[in-house]
C-alpha cells in the first residue's frame, strides 16, 4: 500500500512539473517562463510529493529501502508527465504548444550524450540546493528564495532536468530508443549532480 501511495504521489509530482512545462512553453519570455516553472516545485515541496530530482540526493543518508522509493518515484514521475502530455494534446492549446516545443526537441535531440550528462549534473546540483534549502531554511521568505533562485538559474542556463524532459518528449509523442537513451543519461547526470553536495557534507562531517 505504501508503494502505491508513493507511485501516486510521484505521478502527481510529474503532472505538476508538466504543468510548469506547459506554462514555460506558453510564454514568449524565457525569464518569465523560468519564474512560472517554480510553481511546480513549490507545490511539490509544500504537499510533500515525490519528485526524483528532489529525492535522489539523499540516497546515501537514508536506509537502503529508500533506493526502492526513488525508483518508484522515477516511474511515477514519468507516468504523470505522460498522462499530462496526452491530455493537453486534446485541448485548444495543443497546436501552439507543439510549435513552441519543436525547436526545443530539435536542440535536445541533436546534442551529444556527454553534453546532456554534464548539463544534467549542473541541474542536479541546483535541484538539491533548491529542495535542501527549502527543507533547512528557518523562515518562510528564505524558503521561497531557496526554491526560486536555483530553478530560475537552471532553466536560464539550459541545464537538463529529466522530469521536465519526460514531459517535453511525451508531448512530442515520439519515444524512440534515442529518446530513452537521452532520458537515461539525463537521469544519471541529475543523480550525480544531486550527490555532490551531500557527499561533501558527509565526508567532512559538516552535517550529521
């Protein structure tokens, strides 16, 4: 039953990230789009939903069963992004969203896997900063800043977030072997990035 709850929570998180992706595609300004995307992570941390990039950085500080939870989370996130993508294609916004999406898909599809991995690492670092900053900040204002700044930075910098990319590729509707490989490399990059700061904290006993 707990695994079912985790999957449903992860699916909801995937849907919320997808909605953030819709908002990003809807506006002309990348800066405004990055700011609107923050609402997704804000909702996820507020309602304690399961997001892979928010959880993976804590693998080495949690019990071994946590690894299963992270795996369920990744699958649930994919399911949530897929359902949202399929649904939005039945709306009047579909044509405009697909037009805005096309150059993004072309750029991602033409990139080298090494580039995707590195950009995924940078995104993973920022996602850990956002989630951990929200968890450890002592007041509400600092919690918002902790979420807001890393998300805006990773989007403006063109870093690769695997759950957002799940939505983009599902919306594009062509999940090929190349896309699966892209997402796997992106997942690994996000995970490596999310491990960097926790590993530093643990090795040097900065945080118990």
